[in-house]
C-alpha cells in the first residue's frame, strides 16, 4: 500500500442507540441518516483510499465526539487526525471531507502539509 498515491477521507456518523440511555458517551445529536436528532455516539473517521484501488477504503483513525468529556470539537478531532496521519507517513493527493470540515484552520493545515 502506497501512502502517497491516494486520498484521505473524513466523515462523521452517529451510532444510534435509541434504547441505550445509560451509555456514557451517547447523547442527543443530529443524524444525517435519519434526518433527525437521535440518541447515540458521535464518531469521526479518517479513511485512506489508495491510488488505483479506489474501491479499497482503510480506516486509519477515528475519534469519538464527546465534547463534554474532552472539550474537543469535531474540527479539533479532524485536525488531530490529519496531524497523526502526517506523522504516520501519509502524503495524500487529496483530502476529501464534508463542507462542515472546511473551516479556515483545517484548510490552512491541509495547505501547510501541501496536500
């Protein structure tokens, strides 16, 4: 697997747990799947998809969104995952993400890494 001929892809999802009110990291949050607010765990994932094998998606990092626990926003997690990917030797041709992640700080970091 080449770490330079591929893309990093960031996306978030909610692992809904409608009957798990006692799950520590679960909270009420918007789910794009349900187009509604659901009770669940927020998960931000960073995937690698390599060059010619675009059907191959390898999760390389993830963060659980629990701002009340660690104080980090989804944008904080995204930047941390990009920094970790760089230290692991990833040098993508593109970074793909929802428009939500296109904050100035995130875009500056991607530009700083020349990605």
